[in-house]
């Protein structure tokens, strides 16, 4: 008996994660939840890379290298975004997007 998970399951999971992230990015007003939504989108892309790599080219590692690159970019993006959010909170005492309407040079 073959216990391999079908590709469709991974694609359905990645699609649900992606559109949940897009919905959260477009509807939320809090900068932290927007950042988490972007991370959810990037993780859904990682699932797609790994699933297609496993099913199309099982003996090659291109999908895994792309996923590692995306994880590195996401980590640096999160660090920079958190630093910006901390500075916005110090200046405006809020992290709501609508309340931050002026930036200093």
C-alpha cells in the first residue's frame, strides 16, 4: 500500500493559507496582523515549492533551495518590519495603520 499524500492535498492547503493571508492583509488594520498575513503568504509559497519539487523532481533539490531562500528573505523582512513597527509605536503610541498618517523625513 502506497502511503504517499496526493499533490492535491498540498495544493489545497497552500491555497487556503494563501487566500487567508491575502484576506488578512487587505482587511486588518493592525501592523502586527498584517505582518503575520505576509508570513502566511510566504509559507504557502514554500509549501507549493516543496510539493512540486517532491512530485515532479524527487531527486533534485531546487524546490528546497528556493524555499530556504524564501525563509531567509522572510526572516529578514520580519526583523526589519518589527523594527519599523517599534519605531512607529514609540512615535505615535499606536500600531493601527489608519492612525499613522504622517511620517517624518
